[in-house]
C-alpha cells in the first residue's frame, strides 16, 4: 500500500523485486522510481541484494505455509467503515470501460482478466486498472484527480475496499492521487474514496 508519506511499502517492493506483481502495478511502481524517489530506490537496492542472497541459498527458503501464517499474524484488524457512511456520497457515473482483450497473447494468461474503467463523480475523475484472477485476490491500480481544481492536494486521500458491514483493506493516495490496493474476492464490495476535508465520499461498485 501507499502510505500518507507517499512511499510504497517494503512488502510491495519485495513483490516488485521478485516480479510477483500484476503488470499494471509494476509499471506504476517503476514510474515512481523513475520520478526520483531516493528512499524507495534504496529500498529496492537492499531488497534486490536480499533476493539474490536468498536465490543463492535455496535451502534457507521459508516454507509457504509458515510465510502465510506470519502474514496473518501481523496483519492489522479490518477497520470499521461506519464513520465514512455519514459523509456526503457523490454520485459516480461510468464514462469509459475497456476490457483488456486486445492485449497480445502471453501478456496475461487466459485465466486472468484485466479491465480499465474511468468514472466521473462531481468534479472528480477516477481512472482504474483492474486485475482480477478468478477466485483469487487481485489488484486495483488507480488515480483520483480533481478535473476543475488541479491545485487541490490529492495526497493522503483514504481509499477503502468495503464489504457490507466492514472495511476489508485500505490505503492512501500519494501526491499524484495514485494508489494500489487489493482487489477482493468478495462478491459484493465497493471501492471508496474518503474526501474527509470536504465531508464527501465517492463509492464505486466492484465485482459487478
């Protein structure tokens, strides 16, 4: 996830180094490095050395079941979403929808689907790239921008994936309004942008 300090987490950079990200997410993170982020560049350099060391010592590889157990142990509890429900909901309209069927063979496996959608909600535009492997969590790589006020700061906007009654996962935008968040397996969920300073929110449907 991208935190309020506008940097990707070590977990995401680890996936980046191991080439375990969806293509859209990898492109966004590479662009972040090319933009000159020295902090993340140092993180990638360190994790690259760690990955090279691990590759040279296969006997020290952590069993997948132990890695999964450790991840569950350190994951924070899902946050409640009731307070955001009280904010004004800005109605959103889908203005562009493009399936990724035109991609060359081999770019995505036949078991995966990719989609790009653009929504308009009041003054705001939301551009999303959706990666949805069947039956597995995917990734949403996106950007929110104010089409009428380019000077509005877009960093630190809370982005949540909400299923009825609870928040499944959340992150925050960087200064460009960009973010990466997990695409849920849940059949009913929404992608929520919390514009707390304006007392507003934008809810977009997922898994339709």
